[in-house]
């Protein structure tokens, strides 16, 4: 790290967005142009629309990147996959950048089988996703 430059990794206290139902989107870090948020809990027909709406609310048109960490997803059905696709489509519509990271194995298999892994921009870690979306690269 160069002298006088702030660290690119600044951890902040999680801020829960929503009513605390257990199935939610939690912001882990937020810096200018970079948001890393964790999707936690069950991603199914009951929670998918709400979680997608919260994730879409974190997208910034034409600037920065939203990284969605899926390591906290305990279950995902086809509604959950559709929700993630909806977030991706919305990001493309407004010119925002989006990446999915840290997928549990069951979710990773679903993404691979459906071909979504190649389409949606999936990375092993948030660091990998942020590096890939670094405008200085």
C-alpha cells in the first residue's frame, strides 16, 4: 500500500436492511463506488422478491460495483435463482456493475447447471470481484 493512500479494505459494522426476518441483505462494507453485501438465509418464493428488491436498492447507476456474497444462503430454489437474475438484469439496465461471490456448493451447482455462473459474473471471493471490477485495471 502506498503511503498516504487509504486501505482498500475498510471493514464497517454490518447494517441490516429490513425487518430482521433472518432472510435478508446485510451490508458488510461500503466505500465510494464499492459495496459488499451478504445475502443471508433462505432464498425461496417467500423471500426472493424482498431480497431482490433490497439488492437492487444497493445498485448505483453507472458507478461502482455491488458485490453480493452468497455464503450465508442456506437454501435456494428456482425463485431464488430468478431473483438473482432479476438483480443482474436491473444492474445491466442502469449501467451498474454486479458480482456474485462465495457461493455455497449447493448454490454453485445450481448456477453451473443452469449456466448462470458464466452469465452473472461469479467470483470465488469479494477481493477477486473487486479486483476484476477495479476501474484502475
